[in-house]
């Protein structure tokens, strides 16, 4: 196996041998490479022709299944590979797979020249991230052919053995451009289906009685579960990236959506160990379940773990509800606390809520009451140096606003930072896909203050872990946003030359220390 698609890759270089750091076995990693080869084969076989609706759906689900911490089930991955190969064969027997090594051999991409490999990795991993967002929009009935076309044209570029820097750089920019469109689509899907998010304080206390914990990003799964559990006596609590669900009026309307437990994904093995309730994983990030709770893990959609109960496309959650009843929940109220001891979390400051107060915010900036905005956003992970983000937020000056989104926020979202100009200083904008909302707020601020985005008193301090962060980063670069601070480490798949190119063109810099970075950003 060889895999270097996420931030925790072994030795900062690549996972190889029997197992990746995430728990993905060599068999699963190789099956994912075979799936990627089959998808490239399908894209090449289509040769620019329009894919069918079924081929678009297959492409999106299969790409999603190769994301970090989504599918650990070799059988499910092999079934997707067989489906992609069958599609390719029906289109054009011989050409399918011509540019890819046969099954069982390493993906040729990993053996290419290191700069080409780096550029193609940016395309491939960016597309994998975008597939997750496209999937969440699609289950709500929102699709965009320009988004799904890019999976095919992008994979054709990855499979093109002749492609050089001149061919690949525009594709990378295109992934950023189309991912913006994809995040906008998902934003529309979420808000038109469940209403515009509004600020809400979410309790971290679990009431007595049976309950279910829902993790991941898929609001549609949560809504279906809420519908199936209403008046059942089984309560529902969110976990991880599902926290922002509480801000959507039509989801909040369910009184048995009670609260939230847990922090970011990497703490799940401790957080789930003693929980008297089943857990539903709707997307990443799933870690190998510990024995202490393995029989309580349920997966759905592209997420899978061998042996865990999988809820199929019919979305009949009966087994999960029965499990919750059998476990019975806590007998007394159980108080979960955030990393800094907080007992509630506030979320729901999406672009709708923030832009509703745009005039007041712009006035406060003009009066000098708000000096600076920081977007401290992105994924969490196990690396110790990620404590940088907590320290950074703690040290931001009292006349600044901290916008946040995605799961990295659990390191500081229970801190009370007080208010500035009548606004809370810490504004949780939502899930990682709500990076789209942050972009909208930045563009609106720039317009109101009659300057470019790069001239705004705004700094982006980002953390990455998996491939959704890659597609968001490509979107920010496509928009010409400069001076992004990225941590905790730069991606292993950036070759020195490609990293130097990004630094020179966009002034991306690795995080250093909160003190030094703050001094520089405010200076
Ligand atoms: Fe390693 Fe990350 Fe790949 Fe898992 S997803 S095998 S941890 S690089
Ligand atoms: Fe987190 Fe996986 Fe990336 Fe959606 S849940 S931000 S890491």
C-alpha cells in the first residue's frame, strides 16, 4: 500500500506496509487504489462524452468512499470497483483502464515524477473532498452537472500519462472554482430544505433515557432519523461535525433533538467507550471502533466498517432505535464538558445570520471598534502541535472577531471570549462545507469597505487533516486569497517545487507560534 492523502500520514511522508495510521489496512488501501484506477478507466472510456445520471452517482459515491476515515470495508469498495469497471466496459471495452496499471498493482500515479505526482494528487484529493459535498447536496435533491462533469475531466487529467505542469495547473484551479460552486449548491440544499441557520446555544448534558448519537456531516440522515424517532421516547444527540444541525430551524423544531456530546473525531474512542447508546456515522471521520463500543456503531451512506451494522439506502433506522432502547441510556442527567470545561456550545452564525448584521459590523470596523477578523478554521487531528489553535484564539485581542467552522473548533468553541461591538467574539459558522459562508461574508465585507479581499483586516489561520480541506484550500487559492497560514504541517503530497510555487504565488505560510503569527498578522 501507499497513501499520503491526509495530514497524519506516517512519518510525514506516506503510509505503507500493513496498515495506515488511520487504521486502513493494506488490503483496503489497495482496494481503494483499484477503485481509483477503475474510475479513471471509466472517465477515459467516456472520452469527453456526457456521463449518464447513474455514472455520475457512482462516481461521486465511489470518490467519497476513498476519503480518509470513511470506508474500511474491502467488500464494499470492491463492489464499487466492479460497478465502475462494468460501466467502462459497456462504453468501450479495450480503452477502459488503458492508462492505469491492472488491478493488484500500485496506482501508476504514485510512481510518477514527484512534481507531476504532487499536482495530480492535488487534483485527485481535491476531487475526493468535493465528492463528499456533492453527495450531501445530491441526497437532498440538488445536483449540478458542472460539478459532476469535473470528476470525469479531472480524473482524465490524473490518468493522462503525458500531462505536464501546463496541463495540470489549470485543472487544479478548476477544482477550486467548481468546488466553490459545489459548496454553494450544498449551502442552498441545506438552507432551502431546513431553513437559514440562526444562533443557538446547545446543551452538552444528556438527559436520562434512551438516546442515539449522530456523527458526521449529513443533515438528510439526521432529519430522517429525527422523523423516525419522533414520539418514540428515544432522544437524539449530535456529535462532532453534526453540531451545527441545531441551528437549522426545521431540525431544531424536533424537541427530541436534545443536545450535543463529544468533541472532534480523534477523541471518539474515549468519548464513545462508556456511552450507553448507539452511534450513527453518516460520513467521516470514523476511527476503528474499540471493542468497548464496536457493537454500538452503525454506519450509513458511503461509511462502512467490516462487521458494523450498515443502514442501507432504504434508511430504515429500526435496528438503531431498538439498540438505543436495549441500552437504555443514562439513569441520571450526564454532563459532558468541552475541552476547556464549557457546558454548552453556541453555533449557528452562518452567512445568513452574520450578513443580517452587516451594517452594524461594517460600522464597527469603520469606527475602529473591531480591529481584525480571524478565520480560525478547519479540521482537527491528533498531532500535539494543534494546541497552537487554542492558544492562538486565546491570545486574539479583545477588539477582534474569531470566525470558525469545521471540527478544529472543538479545541476552543467552549471558551467565553466575550463580545465586541455587541457581537460575540467567537462565531461558529458551521461545518467545513460552510467555508462557503465565510467566503460570502469576506466578499460582502470587501464590497462594503470598498477594498479587495486581500486588503481586508482578515486573516485565515487554517488547519487541515483530510481531503475536504484540500478542496477548500483550492477554492481559496482560486479566489486569489493570499497569506493563508496553514498547519499543523504542510501536506506530504506537496513536492518541494510545488510547495515553493504555492508559497511564491499565494504567500501560503506554515503556522509558527501564536505569538509570532499574531504579531505579524496584526502588525
Ligand atoms: Fe495514512 Fe492518512 Fe492514508 Fe490513512 S488516509 S493510510 S492515515 S495517509
Ligand atoms: Fe473534521 Fe473529519 Fe475535516 Fe468536516 S470531521 S472537518 S476532519
